[in-house]
């Protein structure tokens, strides 16, 4: 009851291209009967790590993922763990700025907490890049912290991996440290 779409997030891909956007929309439409929909790509659309802060090109496809009913986006690239609030993103120009950023409006669902509200309003974006390479430490840069208002959880002090379990209408996601400790956990439910 799941559908996965795997996208190329490299710089040579133009996710503003109408043909590529149509391909994504058509793929997700064909999966209308799937209870759960996931997208994955290497470079995250939403991340605050200092090395890749302005690599936002995958934000160009987020609106199509939303329309297609994607529940969670899994990415890597940043060597730590990050989880956003459920969010909506609407690009304002549909183009990448010269510095790599993408202008647009982010709307956050800060009321969702996975215990009292089982239906998040928006896609949850997970960066699960803490698997083994040198970890990116948090930064005190105020500009980066301001831009990271979309983050609900971030862990940069231990290696970790993501475990997802789908049991019919219940999805559980855990981030587990290299020592076996659960450092983040949430659940989604659908009838």
C-alpha cells in the first residue's frame, strides 16, 4: 500500500521543466490507490546545514509532490538528521536564483504533534544523512537559524539511521543512533 518516487536532485536537472513536472504528476496520479506516498532524492529541499544551505533546487518540485499526495520526503546530503514540521511550499518564480536558493512561501503546521493530531497539514521532510561520514555540527549562525524555522528536530551529535514501518493505516518513523537509542520518533495514521 505504498508508492515511492525516486528523483534526481543533481544540478543538471531542471525541475521547473513542464515535461519533468508532468512526469512526476502522472506517476503520482497512477498511484492514487496507494495509502502512503514517499519521495526520495539526495539533495534536500529543506536543510539548514552550513555546507548546503543554498542548495534549494529541489524546492521547485515540492508543489507537485504536495498535489500528488506525498506524505514524507526522504533526503540525505547533509551529514546529520533533520525533520521539518509538516509544510507546504509554493515557489514564487519557479526558478533557481543565481546563489542556488529558491524564493517562495513556506507554510508550517506547528499544531501537529503525532500524538493528538494524526493528520499533518503538509509534507514532512526528513534529512537522514548521519549514516557514517563526518557529522556536520550545528551552527550558531543567526541567519541560518532564522532560515531553519521549518525544523522540528535536528540531531548532529551522533551517527544514525532511519527505520520506517508501515502497518496498514499506521506509519511509524524512528531515527536510531549508532548505539541503538531512538533519538526521534513519530507516527502517522490514515483510515
